[in-house]
C-alpha cells in the first residue's frame, strides 16, 4: 500500500527565514510520481510540482526548491527567504503510474510570522 | 475561466436532509474525483470517474452517490445527512491514462450539518 508521511504537523518561522518541509513516502511501485500542493487560508488546493521516480534532479522555482532522494524515499520542499504569503498547509502526495492510487500526506501547516 | 468549479461554496443543513454538490471542469479532462477533507485537514479520496464510469470507490457510506452525466461533470448527492458528514468536499479532475497525471482541484464546498 502507498503511504505518505509528513512528520511536521506545524512549523512557525519568522519572515525571511528558510524552511524545509519533510515528506517521506512508501511504495512498492518502481515507477511513481510525487507531488506537492499548497492550501492557503482561502482553502483552495494549488498544484506546485510533480516529480517522477526516475528523475532525481533537484528542482528550483524562484524561492521554492525540491530535493528528491530515492535512497531515503524522501521528497523535501524548501522555501528560501519565506514570506507571510507562504503561510499555508502544504501537502505531499504520491501516485502510481497513471494516478489511480493518489495518496496525500497529512499536511504540514506553515505559519510565517512578520 | 475557472478550471474546476464547485457549487455551492458553503452548505449548511440539518441532519437527515438530502443535498447535492455540483462540479464542472472545463479542462477537457476525462477523469474526475471527489475528496473529503476532515477537520484535521486530512484529504481522502471518495470516488473517481473516468469517462462517466466509476473507477475508484473507496469505503464510503451508501448515502453518498456520485453521478456523472458527462465527462465534464461529476455531482455528489448525499442522502440522510449526518453530523459526521461535516467536512470540506473537493472535486478534482485530471487527464487519465497519462503518466503522472496532475489533479486540479476546485475551491471546495464546506458542508456543515447541524
């Protein structure tokens, strides 16, 4: 069975600090996909990134970066120079090849204080 | 312009009533989903339809019945509402049969059963 663990339930940082959100997954599939979604206080779920299991290159998008380590089954998300607008619940998710088994982690609530 | 739209955004009702939530997507996707998000923000898939056919049906009470009149719509009807049904319900869509298909979410419907 597929499983996603986000051990950090809540994190608080002060604006401009860097913060890393952890994600650890379990799957027996050799091909799978990992995702991060953001849920701001307004409630919608916003897609941030998708990574397939064969691509371990780290990705950077502005202040966001993602570190995929297959050896430790982790897909961590770092926000550099955090801003108040980054305050949200962040979900890591895992799916099989065609998304039939799409599993979300429990989420990490990030509060960025001014 | 909204890609995945749900109505209503808020739904307050009494126990025992029957209610429906509508979902429409204009992304041309062939797969749609319903998720339930509980008070602890945990997201769990309820149903998935591909081209109007049910492909995922998690352990959900029979009081919940999805209906897909066409591949752009997936409505959720709930009979005999119970207090425990109070949650935020999200509709999502994706293009099935594509590797690592991304799910795009609606804004959610907050259901409060009194």
